[in-house]
């Protein structure tokens, strides 16, 4: 039963509880088990389509070139396949099916994790989405819809590289917060928008880890913890919450943090290039509001998701912004001209 609940998108919605409770109680009152294995069906994940490709989010109806999709949830919809939206010029719902004129909108929202969680996709899932968008001939460009404080280092570099190596233009849109690992990913896009000069934030460029020593607390509780290691495993789990961190462990952790930090800095520097200001050291870990992020070159412009989609479409039309844009530019231009109104 838990497996069935945990594997579904509505697992955290309160309304599911009342529906499931009524159904389960009715079965129990009828002398039936709460969940009959013989009635089970192959699990269907809403974030994966029939072909096994991850689905993508599309924005609210009417916001992107007149695409007709009824809004659900918090102004976002899960499409049944790889969700794409027509970018740039509004040509009505019918033109959304034109080959090569679509922009995939991929969400990077919540804490960045390699395997994801209940409320967010993992970097492995997001890499698959970027790759799927690159394979799809109907998609001309990609927008990353970002609202994230950052998160796990493991997996971030892989996703950032997937963005950097995308054959189709990628534009990042920071909707509120693009910090730390989330900014590492955004920095590899061709162009970065942020939603507000005053309430949007970007930065926190750096790496940290936290060690909490609980030994004093446990001692007050009358608990004494002793770790026993096999004779040769003298270095096993030296970073733990019940032993003092000695100098050698601290030095080793610091060296790892510095190395990862330099990898982070190198990626951002390569991605943003000469756009970064020389007047401000943006690698101190400081978070900047939108206007300052633009001033120091962390973002290119303050704008909306529609602006980001339009920019992605423009890069695709011009054949700029991707590593192999020429392979789809011709189809995109043809579709663009076909779907555009004529005078």
C-alpha cells in the first residue's frame, strides 16, 4: 500500500487521504483486503510518458504563445508526453504542433538532489529531460525554469555539463531563487533571466558541509557512544556526530571543499565568461538581489518566463546558443515561417 502511495504524484495531497480512507474502509467492511494484489496494475508515473521519457512542465494557459492548456494546480500543468510550448510569436493552439518550433520548459525547483524526492525531480531525471529535448525533432530550444536554493553536489556537475553540451540553445529563468548548485546549472545556459530586481535572488557560489557534534548532548542524556572499527579501517567514518573532528580529518574535508569549489568557480567562469564583473568577487558565497545580480553579470536581464522562452526561440532561429544548432535550425526556421501570420 505504501509503495502504491509513495509512487504517485498526489502522495502529499490531503484530498487523497479522504478518498483513499473511504475506499479502504468500504473494502474492509465488505470483508475484503485493503488492497488486493490481483487488482493491481502496472504502475504509471505521471512524470514519465508511455515511451519512458520524462514529462516536462508547461506554463499556464495563454502565457506562452496562446497554447491552449487548462491551468491546474499552482498555475502549472504536467503534460502527458514531453511537454513543449510554442515560443515567440503567437500563432494559436494549432501552430503549437508545427515541427521544430517548440521550446521545452524544464523545471528545476526545490532542493537539488541526485535522485530527487517527493516534491522535485532529481538531477538524473533532469539530465534525461535535457537529452530527450535534444533528441526530439519538434523541439528547437530549452528553458530551465529555476526556483531553488541549491543542494547536493553529487549530480550537479553532470546536469550542468548536459546543459553546457546541449545541441539546442538553453536559456535559464530564475523565478525567485537560483542559488548555489542551482546557479551552477543556470550558469551553463546561453542566457539567464531573473524575475525581479528586488525579490529575485541569485548567487551563493561556493561549497559547504556541516558537521554537528552531538557528544555533549548525548552525555547529558546519559548516553555514551563508542565506535569500534576493524583493525585496518582506522579512517572509516571519521566525520561523524559523536567524535571530535581531529586536525587531519578537518584538513581532508577542507581540501575536498576547496577542490569542489574550484570546479564550481571554473564552470561558472566558463559559462558566464566576460559577462562577470571584475569589480565584485561573486565567489564569496554572497547572494545577490536581482538588480545586483544583473550589475555583476550573474544574470543577463530581468524578465518573465515568456521573455526567456522568446529568447530561446530567437537563439534557435538564429542558430546560436547550442553546440550543434545547425542540425535543427533549418527545420525551425521553416516551421517558424509556416506558423507565422502573413500580411
